[in-house]
C-alpha cells in the first residue's frame, strides 16, 4: 500500500505541485474560534453572518456504546434519553417546554443521537435575544454535567427506550442482528449495538447508569460547537462561565478512551440469511482496510478528492450499466469509512428473484472491469467537468451556507481531526487539485487500497427463495470465476447530436402583463393560453426554478389507461428525448446546471425545471424537448415493468400488506383509481405502445398551464426565453373532465384488526375523514395548529406519562381537488398488550382538546411561536415561493394570506377555534380504527 501511495504522490508532484505544497498543512477557517479550557473541554465558535438571529449548537461526547461494560449495554443511549428528563437546573420536561416556548420544535430543532463512538446533542433556536443563547449553553452544560437521574424518571424512560427498540423490530433488524456480528467479526462493535440489550434496559440499576455518565461525560472527552451571528467574544465568555467549573470526574489514565478496530482475518467470512418477511435479494461484500480520517494537509485533501472521484465515477458507471442490461436491478462499489479505525472497499447489488446467480455473476464481472481497467478518459473528463462546474457554482453562493453545515464540519474536527477550512479556500483548493486527477491516478488509487483477504460476503433473501439462494461454496466459486474470467475495457459508443433542438419553436407573445403588488409578482398571459408568474428572490445568486401545472392528470384519462399512466414518468424520464438517448442527453449536459422533469399525478400534469442563469436557455430548451419529443425506450420499459411486478409480489411477504390493503379499502371507498398496483393487473393491462400516447394526451396542448418562475433574474431578460419556449408550446383543446368517486367521510365507526408478523409489536392507526371541509385559509392554518397541539398532548400522555410509545405520528391534511376531503391520521407502535389502553388514551386526549380550550393554551402559545419562526425561515427560500405560489393558483385561495400575512393569521387563531375544529372533525366524525397485531396473538386471544 505504501509503495502505491508513494507512486501516486510522485505522479501528482510531477504534473502540478511541489513536495512542499503537497505536504502543506490546511489552514483553519479564520471565522472559527477554537479553544480548550484548562479542564480539557474543547469549544468551537463559528461566526456566520447569514444566520441572522439564529444559532445552531452541538454538544459532543467522545463516547458511545463501545465504552459500555457488559452490564451497561444500551446505557449510553439511555443516558441520552435521560438528558431530557431532568437536570440540575431543569426539572423533568422543563428543557423541552422552555425551548418549545422559544420556537424550537422537539425532534426537528431539538434532538440527540448515540452511536458506537459518539453521542451528540443538538439545538437550533432563535437567538435575537442573547439570553436565549446563554440559556441554550446552560442547558448543554446541564446535559454534560448535571443530569439528575431521578429514579422515577428512569423507570418511566425505560418504557420509552424499550418502545424505541420495539419500533425497530422486523425483518431488517432480524437480518442485521445476524450479519453484523459477521461483518464486525470478533470486535467490540459486534458486541455493542447502540440500542443495547433488552435485559439491561429493563433491569439496569440507577447506579450503573450514573457510573457510565460519571466515567465518560467528562471535560477532556467533550466539546461544544456554536454557529451563530453573535459576537464570538461574548459567546466565548458564556462557554467559559458554564464549562470551566467542571473537573474530570475520573483521571483519564484510569479510564482511557480506547479506539477499537476490526481484527484482520485471512479467510473470507460469509453470512447467508433468509427471513420469512424479507422482501428483496441483496448481495454485499466488504474488504476491510484502515480508515481515512484526519484531513489536515493538501495530501490528505487530495486523497479524499480522489476517493470522491472514484466513488462518483463508479456510481455513474453502474447507472449506465443499468440502462444496458437486465440481469440485476442496481449495483454499486465504493471506498469509504465504516468505523473510526476501519474503512471498506465495498460493493452491493440488488438482484432479481428469478435470476440470482446470473445477476451475481454479471455484477461481479462489472466490478472486475473497474478493478482491472478503471475508467475511460471520457468518463473521467465528464465527471471532472461536472464537479468543477458544481464547485464554481458553490463559489458564487459562499454566503448562503447553512449553519448546520458548518456544525457538521466542526463535528469532523472534533471526532476525526479534520481541519475546518474556509469554504472559499476549500473550493479553490478543489479547483486547483481536481484537474490533476486522471484515469491512471484513479486506477492506482484503487490498487493501493483494494487487496485480497479481510473480506466479508453477505447475502440476504426471502425465506421462500432459500432453495435458489447460492450457498457458501457457490458464492466462493462465483467470486473466483469473476477474477479469472476475461473482461474487456469499458466501451460506450454514443451518438450525441450537436444541439438539443433541431429546430427552434416559433415564439408566442405576452398578450397581457399584470402586477400583483401584494406579492411583488408579475403575471403574464401568453398567446397560447398559458399563464406565467414571475417572482424575484435572493436565496441563491443567478439561480432560477420553474414549475408548471394544470388540472387534469390521471383522473382525466380513460380508466383502462390507469396502469400505463403509472409508468409514464419513470419510462419517459429515463429514456432521453428527441434524438437523444438517456446517456447521450446526460453526456450533452455535462457541466450544465439545467434540469427538467415532466410528471403526471392523479389530479394534474406538471413540469419542474431549474438552472443557473447562464444555463437558462438550455433549461428552457430541455423542457421544450422533453415536452414535445418524449421517448419511451423498450429496455427501460421492461426494466420498470419487471421491477414493479417483483416489488408488488414481494410486498405480500410483509406483515403490513393485508393491513394496509384493508385500511385502503375503508378509506378510499369506491374510488375508481386505486393507488396500489397488483402484479396481476400490471401483467394484464400494461402495454408499451400506450406510454407515449398517454403522455401526449396530457401534454399535447399547453393551454391553461400555469407556470411559476422563481429566482434571481430580471423580467426583461427572461421574457424572450419564456415567449419562445413556453409561448412556443402548442395550444389547443384537451380533455379535462372526469367523474371522481373518491373517499367519503363515513357515518359510522369502522375497524380493522389484522394478525400478521413475527415482531413483538402492534401498529395502531386512527383515521378521521370528512368531505365537509373548506380548503382555504384560515382553515388550513387551524388544521396545522391542531395537528401540532395533538402531537404535544399525545406525546405527553402516551410517551411521557404512560411510557407506552417511542413516538406518535399526527397528520392532518385537506384538499379541494379532486373533491373536498379532510383526513386526520394518528399512528403509533406499542406492545400488543397495551394497544387498546393507549388507543383509549389517545381518544381521551382528543376529547379533552375538543372540550376545553384552556387544556392546551400554554402548548398553543409555544406552537404559534414555533410556527412563526419556521415560517420566517422558510420565507427566505425559493422553495417556499415556488410551492406557495403553485398552491395559491392551483387551489384558488380567496386571498394571499399565507404568502404575505401568515403571522397575523396565526396570532388571530384562538384555542376556542381549534377546540371547535377538533370537535367537528374528530369527536363528531366517526373513526376508523386499524390495529395490526403479531401473528402469535391470534392464538393467544
């Protein structure tokens, strides 16, 4: 390996850099303040002016499940939970309640995670009031050194952690529990899964929990990262005030932080597993190598860049292979880290159930082609051009980087010892180094890291395919044959036309211009019956996005074309357009930011496109090309058909299959357009010759299409492009009428009880739906607030008070198209024996909310702050305006309340409004109760 690396370095030096510059240390971003207190605690403060009044905080603990003793397995993760259940300065749930009152959403802005080697706590909040930042730092200090571990709270949280374990049970977990010990063979990783052991979670004493906390939560193993627009000197004073007072509880020499690796083994290890509920056949192999960590010099950065090029080129190669063959579904091959001290050269392939052995052989042959020959100069140049273009676009938006991104960079400094570079410096270094990467460097890089031995091969499949799954000896043979079988270098001859459009369309005209001052919006009516709305934004420099939509969609088709309609987007989207094959079109657009996609949904047809301003003409031409000259490639069609049929058949193996089917039947009533596609129906009704006619029946005319263009542009500059490529689309009549027989609100309680599955868990869903809804504001805002109120109240009851669930899902949505409908869904998983009790508790909470506005007034006040804070952040984004304007004109809302007066609207909604809404659409609306119980409970009951 060392010889290969030296050779690689010499090649690089000879072409571009001196030895001194290549070994030059990377410079830390001058916006980052990094320091260490006397007690060993590390702190990072990053000044981000873009984060106006917002701060992102991370508390790092350099310990995870690997540091647990045998009788502590799962306690590192347990402690993370306990941090939210009482600390020195915050009793029980006070941390959550305080932060929620400042606009922080539990889960989205307030969270934590524990893995093998790390524990990280996260807060994102508004800090325009500086005391909020000081308070957040105080909270993190309490998490690090002041968790109280109240005995009663520990007993309550046991149930929550066990429910988190329960929620993850199923085929995937059973398979993982069998193959990970093989992959992590005879290592600490094989014995310390972060979720832990159920027996420990149930019975561990308070003392053993506290022991772990005192031993590993200590200053020399901890750090804090704060990304903010607040003066770093002030932030530093807060940090020193909070964290300087703590001393290491245990001398590091008595509790050394050991870094574990994966022991080497010469023999290849195999894990071949089937499961009754598994739904796919997948093969993976892992060649374990030393990890790649610590990006501190230009040489380190260059190696990372080469690795990124290699992985990206492999991805593109297999994407192309998938277009040319049908012996396996999809494949991959990459070099990456898997643990702190180990990396892997790994590959994986998804296999067709009726072609397992052939698929493995074909996939391994393609891997060998890469191993022996690497990539063609054309492939490398294409990828290089794309990468350089991406970096150059990134340079233009240096000031738009999210604070969470900087927090991730800092995380890599703390755990991996990466240098946090200034984004401009990092991008300029990439532009300097990338041109020197060529085919020879890439193949030598692979040879430097990929060696025989220390390999693990995993194969998982459904139990009903056990007879056709190759065993250990056959897999050995397949891998050996792949290394011996002749392979030719990759060759891909493409016919690439010289321009997107053989003939430019005749331009239309803007017939009428209207200003909508409330939104600072321009509206154009074009001569072909289309309408265009233009909104200038500043989120991204020189960037534009376009979206278009029209009533109609799948429901406007004849019912016998429903199956074909489901394949229009995947087939036409992957088949190129006009004279271009998919690969030729991709090659033509190399280095170009333009993209365009056309799609059909149930109630509308539409297009989305985007590009940088310099590529705007290409974007419009690409949209016009795909609109007017769609292709349907027969190979793509057959692949899509085959994958969908196999997926539909495999779905029956899931314990959720009959359950979801029963729910769908109750919810959808006599809907003529069922959302699920059976394998039998696809085989009987899908015809290749229907794809293009269905597409053209919905896009043959652009009349009545409404387009929204958002971004950094001037109306006068974009007008010629819009007149030619949108105005040049054909006008004419089109079919837009349909008879819809969709979901209807019931007038009686309904229920579903299904027994299926091996996992010891129940899934509970409560549905309420009604057609008596006005889909407009303020009703939509009331829905949102009620949804969030129920999330809090159900979390407090089902999780915090009764320890019966890990999480509760609440979703309330409404629509006016194709007909009025409001649907509420409440869902959770739990122990089977408490499903009825928790369902009853959920209904009690609904009744309390509907009956007593005072019951949730404090929660509503917090939720309003969260909603307004989220709205303010979203309003700065292009996506807000693109989606918001589409909804505004598609649904025909009576005014622009959501877009320009939402904060006032939210403030005006009262607890009484929400209680009345809950009473009408929940309490007085009959429920559909759907419960999935484990299969063995059928005999027990």
